[in-house]
C-alpha cells in the first residue's frame, strides 16, 4: 500500500514536469518577441540626441515644445523642421516619406542637465515647456506591464488552442478517459440480451474480480485482455460496461482515437497516464473502443505506418506486458475490423481472449426486444415473436430503435399503448426504407409500372416451393428512395441455405423486370437493386459456396471486413475471373428466363393482382394469396380465422402452422397451375433456363443432401436488403 502511495507521489511530480517545461519555453519565446517588438518600435520612432544638438535646435527655432523630467528632456520638433538624426532608422524614415509623401514623425530626447540658462533660452525662442512625471514606481510598472501583458495574451491563446485539441496546457499528456467508479455504470448483464456466449465468457472475468483467491489458489491468472469483435450496434460497449457493473470496480472508458493527436509522443504519454491512474484504483477495468485506430497493422495494404500511432501502440504493448494481472487490472477492447490489427497485439498474454459479439438469432432478438420494451406501455395485440422473426439480420441497436420509434408513433396517434401496427410501422421505418413519402406524385404510367414490378416479385415467389412467403406489397414511395417494395418473411430462423433456395431467390429478384418486359415490352431503371442483389448471390455461389459445375469446390474469393460490408475479393487469375463472370451471367439469364415463363403462364393472375395493387397501393400477404387462389381456382388449406382474430400478416408469420399452410398452398398453387396450363402450348425453354434447371437437378440429387453445420451461413453473403427479405423497386 505504501508502495502505491509513493508511486502516486512520483507520478504527480512527473505529471507536472512536462507542462512546467512547456510554460517556461513559451514564456521565453513570448519575452523574446515582446522585447524585440518594443526595441524595434523604440528604434523607429524615438531617438536620442546630444545636449549640444538640443541647444542648437532651440537656437535655430526648430523646437515646438519640450517635456522636462528629472532625468530626460523629450523634444518635439516643428513640422517644418529639417533636422534628421543619422541613425539606423533614417533609411526607414526616408523610405516611409518616399512611399507615403508624409513626414515620418520622430521623437527625440536627451539627458537633463542643471543648466540655469536653459529656461531663459526656451522662453526667448517661444518654446512650449511641460513638466513630465518623475514617479519611478509608475515607470517601473509601465515597463513590467509592457512585457507581462503580451506574455499573458500569448499564453492564453496557447491554452485555448490546446483545450480545443483535447486538453488544457497542463493536460496535453493526460489520457482524458471517463471514469465510472464502482457501480455507477448503471449496466448489468440483465441489460444485455442476445449475447449469451459472450456473457458466459465475461462472467468468468467478473467472478475472478470478485473472488481472486479462488483462482490464484491453484495458480490461475486473470486474462490480461479480452477483445470484443462484432458488427456495429451489437452491444460491445454495453457488454464492457456490464462487466464493470457486475464486478463493482472502477471502469475507465475511452476510444482509440483519443490517444492520437497532432503532436508526436502525446498518445504514448496518454497511455502511460491511463495505466498509472488505473494502477492506483486497481482492481479496475480499462475499455478501449475502436482499438483499430491505434492498433492497425503497418502493412501497406491497411494504410501503412504512422509515427504517432506506432509510438502509441508500442507504449500500450509495453504497459500490457508490464502490469501484473494479479492486481486485478483487466483490459477490454472492441473493434469491428479484427483483420487490420497487428498480429503481435493479438498474441497470448496481451489479448488472451477473443469474444465474438455477432448479430443475434431469433431467440436473441426476442430477448433483446423484451429488454428494450420492459418500460414501454403495450396492449394485448403486441406479438414480439412475430417481430423477432421478421427482423432477421438486425442488431441490438436496430431493435432498440424499433421499440422507440413504435412508442413515438403511438404518441403521434394519441394512443396510450403501443400496438402491433405501431411495431410493424416502426420496423418498416428502421429496416425497410424510411417513412412513406406521400407527397411524391408519380404519374399513372409510373405507378402501373411499379405495381406490375412488385406483383411480378410476389407471384414468382408464390409459384416456387423454395421461396419465402410474401408478407406485404406496396407501391407507396419511401423517404430512402424506394418507389415500392415486396416484403417477405421467413417461416423459421435459418443459418444455412441450400442451392435450390438461393436459385429461387435469384428467380424472385428477376420477377420484377420480367413482368415489365411481358406487359410493357420495355424496361425501366427500377430493377437496379434487384440486379445488384441477384448478381451478389450468383457470384458468391460460384466463388465461395462451391455451387458451380465449372469450378466445383474451388475457393475463388476471400471475404474482407467480415463484420462491416462483407466485401469479397477474388484471389484468382484474369482468365478465371472472366470465366466466373460467364458462369454468373449464365445463372442470372437462366433465372430471368424462368421468371418470364412463370409469369407468362400466369398472366391473368399478374394482370388482376397488379390492377388491384394499383388501386389499393398497399396489400397484405393474406390479400395477395386470397386473390391468387381465387384467380387460379385453388382452395385454401389454411383454417379460417374468427372475425375478432387479428388479420395482420406479421401475426400470421408468428404462427408456424399458418406459415407452413401458406407455403403448402403456394406449392399446390404452382402444381395446379401446371396442370391447368398443360392443355395449352407452353413457351419453349431457352438454353439459359435449361442450364438453370440442370443446376437445380444437380443440387437436388447431389451435394445438397448433407449440410455441414460448421459452414458459414450463406445469408451473410447477400446484402442487408436481402436479409430483410425486401425486393425494392
């Protein structure tokens, strides 16, 4: 304990040594500038002459007035005086008069002598005589202020600049970390939902901080560091605060960018100061958010090295190697770019553990929704299970935002409780495409194009057995740019997707453009998002999922920034890349031809449902399926609901039985339509569509029979729009 106190005293001495040195340095600089300024000013405007020269000027009637003190006589010449003192400032005076055409006024002075003839001489030549102040204290005070005042002004400006850069003049090297003492974080593990695995790993850390002797008795040591890795918004910072809240220890929180400043060496100084403060309050937890700001690799692929960042990183590593984990000092760090971190930062005895904080599954999303809605007034119609099922791919911050937006919507409609429609509207606002843009006036032609486009997606999806059921179709524009969309909800949580399911997605994406060509014999730019998503799925099937007959199980791409945009980069030659493009094009063309064939065979349903959507602007999945069955003559296998039962499709999606019934009726609809159209001639399949059928048959009879549960879910390869099941126009 005494050692800690002594160490703290030495730290305080070192802490103020650098600011005092900088104060002395800037004081000397300011003093030099001030002295030079006054000396320059005195040389150019006030010059000394001899007493004899002064008497001569009086006798020549060139003196207008004098000011006499006990030490000096200050002389003011007449405006027509021709006297010029040969001094260093003479050239300046001549240049000034040459450029401005005005005389350069110079004040002369000489020493005072006890000359009894001076006053009569001055009176004789009618010189104005004044008595100057001879107070020595005033003179000394004036001289001091002339130096100190500019010094204070310069120091104040310097302090203001340093404060804007992250600290005052005495705190340049301080860490600036926020310190939450004891349980003031206000967060516990009960406030973190959907991350059970990460909480379980961190629970060991909490138990060690609570009962260190239980572990040290058998020789176990507290891990020095733990790295939380995951996409933005999954709760990494919240988990770190929960660890401190559960353990009841001080919590130091700061971001990686807080270490880096313009001056080289400041970051390293702040790291030292942070660990000194943490050692004084041990046991405690240090949390560094976005550690990639200082821990980025020096490889040129990731931006190369930086002197300030490298010094800061080296100091961090030295501090981590230097402290003893038995003191209870734990470092938590968070990043969403683990691939750019230096390898030696991740080795054991530094960041011993890496904890993945990924997007929550359905159970995790449901628990997260319950945590964020516990203080929100909700009525009996609310079904969080349905919302959890529909929000696949969303993170904890998105779910919290949905609950908050739903509460705001309920208040806007003067309701005291949040209902299911508020939640679904909030889901569309957060996950789909913003608010409805009711002031955007589309022409009738454009609205009809959008209606056929969206119904094309929905109809193609209903005619395929491996597609997801439709939940909503709308042609109301959204504030984020969508002119309409078709929303699909999965029947159950999926972590793997078969080849048939991926091909069905591509065909569904092509349904909008196919409907436009069939009905209007032209194209619009509305399929840009569909083409982008379909191409991404097809390219991943060829390069990453081993679903190409040409390349088989050969890996041709590597995912970069897995927890951000998930972009994949090719690792093959130019000829192979060209062949990949041909495979992707063949796959997409086959899907497009299949979509055209399905819609051509069901042209009556396409026209009638599109006209209904054109009039209503928004229809639910239930309305869509009812019209589809009525037009095609398929009887519904779904049990009828009572009149007081909720009719929203999102509630139907929550019921597994209803969802399976919808899927089975969609499959039966496709089969019945095939039987009904068998009598009339069908359009011949193109070569591209035949190739797509061959790929589907190969998937059904070949490698898709067994699935490795360790394989990464294919859904991570597609965009966020596809994770939400949205077909956007």
